C-alpha cells in the first residue's frame, strides 16, 4: 500500500532548518562554555599564580628530599591491603550491578516500572560520591577495610550498572529471540542468550573500574579507609612530607602497574577474535598444552589402534556411535579449556587472598548492623550551624573548579587525543608517542596531581582545578583518540577520493562523526569533575570538600548531611542536564 | 478473497487435521502500515510450505505469528489446536516448545560451544536458567549430540559456534530446533546468508527431516528455484496479502515470478497471471 512519496514538495533551501530543541541544546552548551570561561577567570588561574608558586616549590622540595621510604615489607603490606580493598569493592559492585543492569536494560527488563526503578538506583549510586559514603560508613563500621569496600562498592554501581546495561542493550537480539522461540523462560533466555555474549565486556568494565577505584582508595585514606592512602594521610597530617611523598610515588607505580595488567587482560578479552591465536601468557600456556595433548593422542592411538577423533571426521557412520561414548558429552581438555580453567583458578585465588588480606569478615558486617540506625541518627536532622551562606559559596567554588578543570581538560585533550588517534596523526610514531603521554597521565592519581599543585600554587581552588584539568587528559584524551579511531573509515576514504586534503577530510568527515561521542564524553567529564572536586577539597584543594571533612572531624554530623544533600542535588542536576543534552546531539 | 479460494483448491493435505490455521489475520504496525492483510491459510501435517515475496511483503511477520512472537491485530491463528493469540505465559511457552524456529542469521551464541547451542533447544524441557554445558543433564547432551550427528556436525560439538562457516552454523541452528522435538518447523529465510551449495544442503536437510519425522515446515525463501525444488506448496505474499497459493507440482518458474512482477500494478491483473 505504501506508495513511495517523492520529496517533490521539498522547500528550496540551502541550509537545513534546525529543530527547536537542538537550537536550545546548542545554547545550553554555549552557556556551559561561558560559565567555564568565567570560572577559569574568577579562580585566577594564570601564569602569575604559578610564578608566585615557584619559590614555594623550592621550599617544598627542600622539606621533601631526601624521600623517606618505609621498609619494603611495609610497602608491600600497604599495597596489598589497598589492592585487597579495591578488588573486593569492585567485586561487590559487579555483583550488585548484574541484576540491576538486567532490570535496567530495555531488552531484558520485565516492565517499565522495574526499568525506571533500576535506572534511578543507578543514577543515585552515581550521584552520591564515594567519599561521602565513606564518611557515613566510618561512623557505622569504624576505620577499616569494610568501610572502603562498601563505599566504593556501592558508588561504583553507578558507573558499572550503567555500562553493563548499555552492553546488554548493544548485543544482537538474535540469539535471545531464538531462545524465546524454543519456549525458554525469561531467566533461561537471559542465562543462555544474553549473559554469554556480554561476559567479556562485563569483566573488562569491572577491570576498568578497578583502575578507577585504586585511585579513589588513596583519597578515601584521608577519611579513614585503610591502606596506602591512610598512611599518606597520616604522614601529611604531621607534615612528614619525606614519608608522604615517598608513599605517593609508591601509589604512582602501583597505579601504573595495575593499569598495565588490567589493560592487557581487557585487550585479550575484547580484542581476541573468536578463533584467533592466543597471545602472551595464555598463548604460551596453550602452546604447552597443545604439545602435551598431541603426545597424549599419540599414546592413545597405540593403545586402542583407533584414533577416534580423526576417524570421526572421515566416516559419518562412526559419528552416531561416538555420540554414545560417555567421554564425549563434556568438552575435551584442550588448550582453550585449560587456559580458561587456569584463569578461573587465578581469579578465585586473587579473591580469596583479597578477603584474607583486607581482614573483612561477614561477622564484622553483621555486628555493625545494629549500630546502623543509631549511627544514621547522628546525621539527622540536617543542620547548617549558621553556615548556610558560606556552604553555598563553597559549593559554587566546587562547581567553578569542576567547570574550569573541564575546560582545561578539553583544551588539552582535543589536540593530544587527536594526535594520538592513528587515523589522524601524521605518522604512527606520533600517535604512539601521544598514546604514551595519555597512559602516563592516566597512571597518576588525581590526588598526587593535587598535592603537587597544592605545593606549587598553595592551598586552594587553583590547585584543584589544574590538578583535575591535567588529570582529565588521561581520561578524555584517550576517549577522544578512541572515538576518532572508531569513526567509520568509509566517508573518509570517499572524501580522500574526491581529492580532499588531510585537514579537509579531518574536518569534513572525521570531526562530524566523532563530535557526538566527544560531546557526550565532555559532559560525562564535567559530571565526574564535580565529584572529584569535592573529593580533592578534602586534601585542601578548595571548595566544599574542605567543609565536609572539617564538619566530620568536629562531629557536626548534621552539617555533614546538609553538605551531602547539596552535593547530591548538584550532581543530580548536572547528570540530568547531561542526559537531556546527550539526547539532542 | 481469491487467495482464500486458492487455499481450499490446493488442499493437498486433505484428510489430516490442520496444523497451522490462519483465519482472516490482519496485522497493523501503526495506523498506516499493514504487515498482514486478511490472510487465511491452512497447513496440514508433513507439508513443506514455501513463502515467497519481496522483502517487506509479510513473510517474516506471518512466520512470527505462528509462534506468537507477534500477535494479530484481528483474526485468529490456531497452531496445533491452540489459539496463539489467547495463549499467555506458560501456555505460550508450551506451544513454542512444539514449534522450532530457524532464523536467517542463525542466531547462535557465538562464544559458546556448538553442543551447548544445540542443548539450548531443550530449555523448554528443563527448569531454571542454564549457563554452561555441564549445567545440562547428560541425557540431554547425548540427545543433542545425536541431533548434531544428524545434521552432519557431530565432530564439531566442542568448537565455539562462531568458528563454523555460515552453512554449518545454520545446520547447528536446525539441530537446536530439532532438540525441541518440534511438530512444526518455521524457517525465516534460512539460506539468505548462505552460498548456493550450503543453501542446497540446508534445504535438503529440512526436506529430509520433514519426510522422516512427518514434520510440518513453513519456510520463507527468496530463491524461486529452491522453492520449486524443495517445497510441496508455494504461498506468494505481496504487501501482506496472499496472492498465490498452489502446490509446486506442475508449477513453472514463470508462474511463480508473477509474485514479484508488476509491483504497483493492481492486484487483479496479478492474480490472473498467477492463475
């Protein structure tokens, strides 16, 4: 019935008519940009501040050097404790995220109510900063590992849950539909058709969050989560910079090592083609096993006089007989199965070691539960202690820091990220060099950047903004590079074929295709920067975080609650704005 | 109207009770789009019915109505004596268990072994979610292996499904459907993604299974030659209406091509050609 209607009545326009909502979206983006520029100017981030700071840096260096490293066993103990807490926290959040994501994804949710409910829980988890959770949990569970595990574990659900839901929605609907057609129930369909294809992505996302949590755990040390951050906080509190900065360097090395390991695992998981060759450790293992199974087959042949596997492929009549051989109902112990089992065993061992090393016990958790109500009572009702005006002012400073940091991050990341993209950089060598720069910046925890800039610019907002801005390059630069590399090569080839120059192709084909993703990433960065700005305020980098930790120290828990509510509302507002904007680009 | 008359005229399965029965089925997608337009169709046990028609003519929609993946806007679909539109929850699942479905894109879980994919065909028979081959009872695994042998892939049981060629994957999908011990087999363009040789193999397999198990098969195709070669009966669809419904015996290529020709011409002229 649908006769093709030609666009005969199309108006003779030479420019497309912009839709009302996308016009508004552009204005909102411009307004955010203007606010960022204003914040940048208002915070007095300029060269003079850095020049003034140079003599402080010299004085600081004098107090820091020589570095005072603790004995090696102590370093290893602290690193082990931090890693254990971070691993358990990430595990907790992945366990919580799987059911939430299944409820939140449109393809697996039973109904709209559960989908919206799960989405709301995920957004709330993201909007409550982990440091805030840690302050609350310290009151309930005391100083220790459990506080850190719960704080990071619950907050991470905000990111992991969302990314899991996205991963579920992205898989091909074919296999789940095929299972529905066999008469499978919803749970059977999810276990058989949805989970297998998303499992590698689930693990990769978890590892990505592990990297982030490792950095966060250092800051959480300042509010009473044990591990290396706690030791740094202790040293800095007594102005022992020789020890504190030495430990910060240890953190730097730890972060880079973990990043490299998790990056390698992620590449292996996501990058390995279905039947592709195994690389690295797993490759060596599988080659070893291959040799051994070949030997095994050889002896089998001598014993039975029949190579079952080989004859099966030749003689179809033998197949049915073979079907009844009990041993063939389970997969053979080939290289792939052995390496899979090895990885499972290693993972299990790491988890057990984490539980032991962190000293977390379920009993501790249960014992603390009766205290929950009493402890939560301390935080109610919200109070302002006559500080509301000052708090609002500090909240504004935090938002300013986040805006300025995002601006700095974008200005630095766009060129660095573009040069790190293999399809944009003039030579592969340039791309690799900039990839390395990004990797190094990613390796440095924001806390350490903040401490460095606090030293150079003194306590206050400039340090926070610059630290976050530079740190953002590690995140945004990589995303910019990845987005540009993922751009479909077709249009670029087409433009090159018309005789376009490299820069013409970049602006006509590469930028438009990558712009949407980059806008989304910048908004996400602003979102995280508000939380991070709060976090860094705790170490003296300006904003409301300083009031938060001060109120917690003097046991003014009503004020803590007020600040929590203020931060929560701000983050939620930005989050909603980001969601609204993302839909319009 | 005329389409229905042809259905009665072609009754080559007369005597056996109908397996699939469409009575005046109309499916609307939104106010303007008609997926199916007053389709009436009766399929008897053991018939191999091939659906022909352009993309968007309603072949997939018709197949999806058979096992309730889509529900009619008006009219009734009865399959194996069950009113599909009225079936809900466990009743619908019980019906789907008796209907195998093979898709154009095979729709296997690529990261799992071939044998596990076949086992998923038995999900309707086991309780609870299953993840991993060892979670299926040994008896089911043995049965799955027999089905794999039947489609000639017993030696591939423990390979990842995505390491097989397209034709092999489609045979695994057929084995998965067989695992349901189906009474009706639906195939939605099962060979559209395959090379000619694999296409012949898959169609031959469907035909053999149909004959040996007296399984009723409804299969949509794009290739007229395959339809004439392997079908007992051809149903032509255009913009959701049945425009042809005849047994393949004695049918020529040109008769069938009429389903595709004269798009935009009025339906009356077409039916004359078809007759």
